[in-house]
């Protein structure tokens, strides 16, 4: 069953994020994808996420398609103008990619090519509107297309630390839904109880909600995020759990899996984000019983 059909039928979906290589050696990406084929519904391919120059998400999506795995690619306009973004979207459809997530690109100041020129020709809402225009058979200049693409469109919910910021992010997400987004990806969830207390407000947007589960790889990372990203709500209990474990790496995998398991039945799906530990996804899925 396709991701589109699973979302529309309210089936629980399991997604896994995988990065393309910084180079042309695709063996690791392909092998990691093969390890979880049949256990996930689609692989999400970011496009130069975290500001690192990599092989394009379009190529990564095609590689997943070749492996018989459905792909979802990220789309943003930091590095492309409106002509290039439309061309890439049309190419994605022709190459078998049926799912897009419109995101905001990382700031160039945080990237590995700090002298790159920012384009930002369109914002997230405008990109969603452009994709809908293409699906209706016209480009942004009003010219008719010879054949129109079809996609399942998603968007992201921004990070929130309290009720005020949650309301702000929900309003922003509502604009994206009104512009054509048909599912929402949340920021990483660490405090399940707190997230569930806010989940009803997010669900009020009336589109499927997919919760991100971020793999914490060490005590140091957990502590750093707790201090620099208070909206993550990483508590001292979680940090102590990792620190006291005899096998800290495995404990981190177990925490991610338990979070995914806890979210099943509470949201419409989960997205596992491992940032370089894609080879450990099978273990996380085992702990999640997925």
C-alpha cells in the first residue's frame, strides 16, 4: 500500500530518514535502505540537511525507487530560484517520486559552504502553492504544462517550548495546510507526555500527524541539547538513564525505539531520525516492535 493510501486510510505509517552521501559512493545508503525494506513505509531524503553539501535529494529519492522503496524528498528554496524548483519538482514526478515535504532550509551561516549565495526566491507557503499549481497543469508564470504531476504534499511543524510558541507554530502550520499540505511532520519528540498534551491542538489541523523521533547518541549530545535547545524538553531523568547504563549506545537505541512504540496509536505515524546511524535502524525498529 502506498504512503498516500496509508495516510488516507488512517493506517499507522513508519518513516525513516536517510542522508545522501557527500560524494558518489552510494553503497552505504543503498545497503542501509535494504536492511529496513519491508519494515518501513517510506524513506525520507533530506536535501543538504544541516547545511552540508551532499548529493541531491532528487538522486537519493531515485535510488530508493530503484530499490523498490517509496521515497519522500525534502523541497526548499534556499539554493534554487522558482524556475529551478519547478523543474526539479517535474523531474521528481517523472522519476517516480510521489511524495514531497516542503521545509525551511538551514541558514547559510550554519553551512559548510558559508560563501554560497542565498536564493530564497519562495517561502514554504509559496512552494506549496507552486506545487499545487503544477498539479493543476500550469506553471508559476501561468503557462500550461504538457502533462501535470501528482504528489502527496507534507510540511513541518516548528519547534515549540510552551503554549504560546505552540499556538504560533500551529497558526503557521495551518497556513501551510491551507496552501496544500496533506500531512505534518513534528519536531523531534523527547517528552512524550508533554507532546501528547499538545497533540489535540495539532490534530485539529485535520491532516495526519507524523511524530519525529530523534536518536540521541550519547550523554554529551543529550546534555548539549538540553542546554542549547530548551524546547526539546530533554529531562534529567533521560540523561541519567543513558549515563548509568552499562551499554550506553544500546540504551540510546532502546530509548528511541520505546518512544516510537509509545507514539503508536497516539499519532498517525513516526519518523526515525538517526543522523549517520542509519545502520542501527533495524535495532531501533526491533525495540519499537515495528
